[in-house]
C-alpha cells in the first residue's frame, strides 16, 4: 500500500493528500472516518501533530487507527516540540510494527501561543535531527548509536518548506539544507497563493535535485480561504505564508454583505487559484481547517 503510494508520487501521475486533524476527544468518530472514506480521489491522508501547539490526540495512534480503518496510507506528522530523540526514536520503532512508516518531520509550532498554559517545548533540535533519526533506523542504527535487533520496514521521511520569504533565495537554501541532511521523499509546502511563488519553489527544487542527484518531489500546499477572518489569520499569524492583499480586501468587502457572499467570493478566488496552479503542477496537499469534505468543491 505505502510502496504503491511512493511509486505514484514519483511518477508523472497526479497526486493528492488531505490533511486530517483529530478533534480533542478520546475517540475518532465514525462520522469522521465515513467522511474521509468518501473522499475517493485522495491518495493518502496526513495526520497533524497538535498544530499551533493546540492539544490533540497522539498523531501516531490516530494515524494507525485511520490507516487501518480507511485502508489508505497515512503520513504521520511528528514534531521536535514535544519529545526528545529518545521518545521520537522509540515511537517510530513502535509504529513500524503496526505498519505506520511515513512521517512528516517538523520542528513544531512554539507553545507560547498554544492552549496548554505552563507547557514547555522540548525542541532538542530542529526537524533535521528527526530526518537523521529516520535515516539511521533505515540503516539499522537507533538514535543511541546501537544496532537494532531486527531491521525496520523501510521508513519514508517527508519535510515541509515555507511558501514565501522576503528573501526568496533563503527558501532555496533551506531546501538544500533539508535535502543535504537526510533522505527526503517529498517536500510539502505551506499554502501557496500565487503562480510566481509556486514556480519559484518548483524550479528551485528541480535545481537542487539535479545538484544532489536526488528525486525529492514537491507537494504544493493548497488552502481554500472562504472567509475574511481566515485571510487575516493567514496573513498575520502564519509565518512563511503570503496571501495577496487583493484577497483580503475582496473578502472584507464581501463579509459586509453577509456570510453567503463572503463564502461565494472566497470559493471563487480559491477555485481560480487552484485551476491556475494545476497548469504548473499536479501534486497537491489539501488543507481545510478540519473540513476535508471541502475537497469536493475543487476536484
């Protein structure tokens, strides 16, 4: 199942992943599983790891449950924020026996603006260390330098890159650093809101792949913006993302006319953007503030 996904990702075929963020609950509701199951065009799902430092159930255990229920590959997000290398390496080893073998490595959002007062971030290092841990496990070596008793089933590491920076060359340098550090199967971008940004990211990765002799795949992040408040949040609160002022202004004007008009304008802007991005690339990651059924509006 997972190897077939990787083969498709590396091919010229279209690829689509969908973000899933389990609600704060002891269970994943059957209605959520049914909703995800109905999204037939999704090739896989990406389970978040307490995004924005807001407490959610374990991304590993949620990913295992969803993968078993949906019979589709899950890419499990792991961050360096909450666990040190002992815990992370142990978790990845344990997950391997349950068939969870794809991880999106993050440094993690800071805890200051999260919803757990008094919590402290670990941040032993950046996501680069998580990539090296995965490389080591694939080579039969644990994070403590000791050999594994039994080898792991191959683990696939994914990483993330911002979609915008004042100095665009800094993005290219970050890509080079990530790909030089460890084996990265694919790079997920933060939401992209312009053709120019997408083109730069794609061309930069192409150059880096050629330089390093690698075949890392870019997966463009797509986030439909259907409201004025969401546009403000993306503009003001999410580092590494740039949303055009025209979007903010149009959504603000639409919001004055009511929710229905606001939604209509946001949907039109988002559909137009997605259509344009598809002229450049065919591999996307769909994000929706935990409303995955919105995917039907675009595919």
